């Protein structure tokens, strides 16, 4: 297993160095192998199959990746990093057409291009460029808020992603505007994965930070991940899968956009 992980890490680093035209300096730490780039400035921490949380103390943008995810989703991870550093094909939102999309198209798109489990939500919008779906946003239904008037409605942005290899400039803004015209939300909240983003670009659209959620824990065995919510969950999964290990992510940033 360790040999397979190292082989995937070496391939991953080689492809990333070539695409970003950079050199990644390797640093072995207690529970992760960390790669540092000076230009562009960032670090990537890849966590092996051992129990533990996330490394902290980095003064610059850092991406945290578990080895099991790298084995399963190497190409998705590479494509996301390429896009974040401006290496994807660039499309401008004004060149796209926004439309509602169905559950099947949403699930298929997320399965192919998003790192997390597909969520089809209640409302789904897509951006099409020359007839091709290049970006989607998934929203929840409206929720009543106990501390707000009875007609107040809060929605959640559940998923957003571009087609792999693409970067749609202004895409999320156009998708949110289309949703807002149709449903007149009083606010939209969302969570941003801190493994990937310590500072969210959504703040430039008017989203404000409400706080940081606690870490999420997972029991990992092979290619299976099981959420661990409490001590009872942990005891049960350790009994069922004694050869697995417990990993924690970096939590999420909770953001809110008011209208």
C-alpha cells in the first residue's frame, strides 16, 4: 500500500510541476509529506494512511489532501489545482447561457467533476457554453429562520463546480443572480472546505464570514470513508473495520450572502 501511495504521489507531483512550471520541494513530516512551491507560492500536504488531524502554522495558501483521495481522484485533484492557478481553459460568464438543469444531469456532472459526493439539492442551475454544460450550482429549498420574520427565507448553496479543465470567470456570480431572480432569497449561506481554501473568493461577491465549523472525522479503510460523528460511531466502526484509521479535516468556513 505504501509503495502504491508513493508511486501516485510521485506521478502527481511530476504532473503538477510540469503544468505549473514550478519545482516542488519535498519535506517529510510526522503524518504528512509536504511539498512547497516558491512560485507560485503554496504548499500541498499529503497525509498518509495514519490517524491524525491537519498540520497548521503555514503562512501561505496550503492544500490538504488525504492519500486515499489521491489514489481515487488524482485527475480531479490535478484539474482543480490547474484551474485554481489559472491553467484551465478560460470562459467568461457573459459568453454563457444560464438554465435550470435536472437531477440526472446534475448528478452526472458532479460525479465527473466534483471531489465530494454528489448532492442534487432542490434547485439546480447550469451555465452552457456553445451548448456544453461548463458550470453548475446546486441550492437547497428555502428554510424558515426562528430569529427572522415568518416570510424570511434562507437558502444554502450546496455545490458549485466547473467542468474539469475549465475556469468560468464570473460563473458563480451569474448562477447566484439567476437563482435570486427566480426565488428572491433573503440570504444564501454556504460552507467552504478549509482543506482547500483558507480565504474564500466568495467574499468578493459580498459573502461575509460567520465562523468556522469544527473538524469532521472519517474512518478510512481502503477506498471506503465513513463519517464519525461521536464516540459511539468511532467504537462501532473500529469494531467493524479494525484495520482502518481515523483522519480529521480542517473544518469549513461558514459564509452568508444577504440580499
